[in-house]
């Protein structure tokens, strides 16, 4: 190994706009919001980040009962409105870090319901983002994760559709085309966020060329695990790490191109640490 080894970071990798924004709001809250400061649920699915936040004084509350004073930070994927009301009633300062793209889904859901459409939320039942969207739909929405879910729903003539931000375009298209066969009017507001898809495409493109792929991010992060899966289908030597300390020189034996990518819940500092460690282990001259 040596200077012929190249490290390449995928064109789209690491935290998305909404998570970056939530992290920066948490850092501001640690410095200036009424203490103690808690996030309501983990701010992102990354145990390392949760620990780092705790070190700066931002604790983790699973429910409002665990945050009886000070401030609560609402996560990027949002909550049902009643949670924010309940927090305010308890006298807590609310720092709403709901991603603006998720808010867009909330507003679209409210508008479609107000216009009299039966609302379908294309998404994963039980996911906190989907629960939050449902909370903006006046109790009248139904969650559909694939076309088979439509069987159990008594559809009205006019159906409105919004989408969990991380859904795929293919799944949305399948469900909408089935709906158009069954009802008179389908009004779709496509609320898919491109961040997930961009990361997956960039990871696949790099994994096709790389000798080794390193995926950096929480093992409990769904989007990071999905990146690891996409890469392992294209590059046999794919490794998923949470932290640079897990990297092993033996993984990079005879590698010329080492690809690095990270899920939407991995801060750029963690990607940088992984690249620096790979450089130390392999003697790679530079990262690009
Ligand atoms: S994936 Fe998209 S919608 Fe979700 S937090 Fe990130 S930027 Fe916002």
C-alpha cells in the first residue's frame, strides 16, 4: 500500500440538510435555552452523536415525562401537534427542529383534508415521521406502505396523497396508479425528499468502482444499513462501522480505491475521522 491508494468520499454522503439544521439548533440550545435541555427521542439514529450531545449538556428524554423542566427539542422528522401543546402546557420551552421538508408534508396533509379529500399517507406505519403526519390529518388519514394495503380501505371518490419523505418514487408510482384505477380523483402532493435517493445513487456509483467500501454510521440507522446493503451488492469488501476506531488495516490489503460513504445521520466530522484513520492505516496520499 502507499501513495497509489486513493480514498474517495461519495458525492452525496452524511447528514442531510434537515439533520444538520437540527444538530445546529441543539448546539445553540445547549448554549442558550433554559436548562435542562432534552431531545424528545434520539435526535438522530447514531449512538455516538447521542453521546456527544450528552457531553454538551443535551440529554435524551424518551417521553415528556422524562423532561419535567427546561427545554425540549423536537426531532427533524417531527411529532403530532398534541405533543408540542402538551410540552408547552408543562411550561417547557419548545425548540422545534422539524425539518422544513417534513413541515411541507404536514401542511399538504392539512390542506388536502380541509379540501375534503380522503387522505392516504404513503409510508411506513408506526414510523415517527408518519405518526406526525397523521397527527396533522384530523384523524382521517390512512397509511399505505404498498398496494396490498389498499385492499383493506374503503376508498372515497376523491383521494389526496402525501408521502413520507424517505419513500421511493417507484413505490409512490405503484400506489398512485392503483388508486387511479379505483377512484374518480387522485390529488398527489409528492413530498419525497431527494436526500435519501441521492445518497443511495452516489453510494452505488462509487461501490461499482471501489475495491473496498466503508460505510460510516449508526448500526441502528435504517438509511445507513440500506447504504451498506446497496454497496455490498456491488463491492464484496464492504464494511459498516460506527466509529473510526473499528477500522482494520487488513481490510485494505491490495486496495487501490477505497470508497467511503455515510448515511443521513452521520455528521461530517465522523466521515473525516474515518478518512484520516484510513489514510494512517494505508498510507493513502490524499482523499478526494
Ligand atoms: S431526509 Fe430530507 S426530509 Fe428528512 S430530515 Fe433530511 S432533509 Fe429533511
